[in-house]
C-alpha cells in the first residue's frame, strides 16, 4: 500500500514553502521590534535537540519496512518540552522543527510551565491497519524512551494520531519504566486522560474567535464563517461557533469544500462523516474546491487543516475580515504583509489553538496529583488562561502598533528570554 495519495502529494507541494523559514521570519521580525539581544536570538533560533530514528516494523503481509521518525525539542528553558506527534506522509525534519518552535512560543505565550517539542513519523495512517499502526507507535516509543518522560518531554496527539496512539505510548513506556501516566497527554479518560481534552483545541479556537469578534464590534448573529479542515479541530470549532450564533456556510476535508449559503447543519455533517469517513457525497451542501473555500466572501475564515494553505499566490483573493488560525502555520510568512494591507485581522496559531496544550497541562497536573477534575472544572480553569493570553496580545499589539501575530511572538519571546537570562551563563 502506498503511503501517499494524489491529494496528499498536492498537499506536500505546499510544504516546499518551508514552515521553519516562516517561523524564523516571524521570530526575527518580533525580535527586531523589542531589540532582542543576539544571545537570545541565537539560542531561540535553533532547537536544543534533534532526533531522527529509523523504525524497522513488520507489516501485516510479513514484509519489513523501515519508517522514519522524528522528535525535535526546541526549548526546555521554561519547563519540560511539550508537543504532539503527527502521522502524515509529508512529515519531514523541516516541518517538525517549525512545529517544535511554535510549541515553545505557544506554551510561553499562555504562561504554561513547559517548553516546546514536536514529533512525527512519515506515513499515511489511512492505509495502515490498526495492528501496523500499533507496532509502529510502540517502536517509536522504544526508540525515544530516553527522550520521553513526565519531567523531560511529554508527547500528545496531533494530525493523524489520537487517544488510541497515546494509550499505546503510555503502555509501552510504562512497560519499560513502570506506571507513568504523566508521560503523555491526550490519553483515553479511563487511562488517566482529562475530560474535555478531545474538544479542547476547537473550544480554544472558538474562544479566540469570539474575543476577536467582540474587539471588532461585530454581531455574532450576523456573521458568516468558513472552516477549512473538518478533522478534530475543525469539527469542534464549527460546532462551538454555530452554538454561539455564527452561520457556518462552508467546511472542507481532503475531498474538497462543501458550501451552503443558508448555513450548514454541522451536526448532520458530523454524523455523515462518522458513517462515511469523509464529506465526499454529502448532499447538504454544494461541492467546491478547498481553494475556493479559502476565498469565499465570508466574515470569518478559520484554516484548521495544515500549513501553508494561504500563501502569496492566494492571499490577495482572501475576502474575510477576520482569520483565526486553527491549524499550525496555515499562512506563510510571505502572505502576512498582503493580508495586513487588506486590513484583515489575524489571530495567530500560537494563540488561537492553545486550548489543546492548556488542557493537556491540566491532564499532566491531574496525573501527577492523582486527583481528577470534572469537565466543568476544566473549563473554569482553562478559560481565564486563554482570555488573559488574548488580552496580553491585544495590548501588546497596541503598544507596538504591530500585527496580532508579531504581538504574540513578542510576548512569548520576552518570557523565553527572561527564562534564559535567569538561568545565567554556563
């Protein structure tokens, strides 16, 4: 079975525009705003550790294939590194380095006692059996057993992985070191996972969207919204925003976009995907392309799929007034200036999708304490963190007369630089 479909090959072309270069470009712009010392620039521009592993795994047909895996620890200056593991055919070192850097900035921005990391394996989970995925995940865990740890590096789900894979990591790691639930977050609740974790990222995107809408003086009951990506983040975001009164007129997955100007029945679309696996053939909307969805005339656009879907090529065609980044790095660095010239407000990924890592933090805390919170308690603890982070970014934006993205980087960089400074010289 091939690990790369035709659609995924197209998506892979987007990754030729280096996400790591985009991350560094934004970092350097923000560093210029505050006159960051060169020492801090040098330290934060590169990862602390880069690990590449080759995983020989026996497949169901009896043959052995070697899968390439990665783990990048960008920073541990503010605490143990934290970051997801993605299974996708286009995963490479450049992408994982960018994602690890974004995690460092994200955890610093929202004030969590974490650094940033990311991991991935180059494979297509859609064409691998459950048994193959389990063997691959366990092999990856064994290869990184000296990297992972509840006080050193804590993985979580990401694109192509879920609570199932986190359960395998938890079990495999515990076979080696003994019962250690805090080594991974995003686990099933009956294995120590936190209530509210599955929907946490989408809930956080919704909260950022609603705060931005309030700042812009917009009426939620009169807002149209398109959500690009209908995986975990996009699905929950669409459901929560519809509950807040927004009209969701378009959603999409890898099979294309689906548009209904009168508004989609999100619950119906979710049920359809649950039965059919994708949105293909969904009759509650008109089929459009993913590219067309991005340029629809809507008030709010939420790219919640992969990196680099908005670039210099299509940024000029974006008609939304507000973009909230549900995915990591959906807008290339080169597109930022174009969107800014169109006076489009962008709530950046390191702020907008921080709900997931925030609830992951509370899962880790619960695992360490052996005391577990209700879903209501999780919401009560998470909301003030996300609200304050947004307000800090908004105020920093006004202070430096810059974009929300650069303001978010400024807040994160200042906290990381302070941590480095307090460590001293050695």
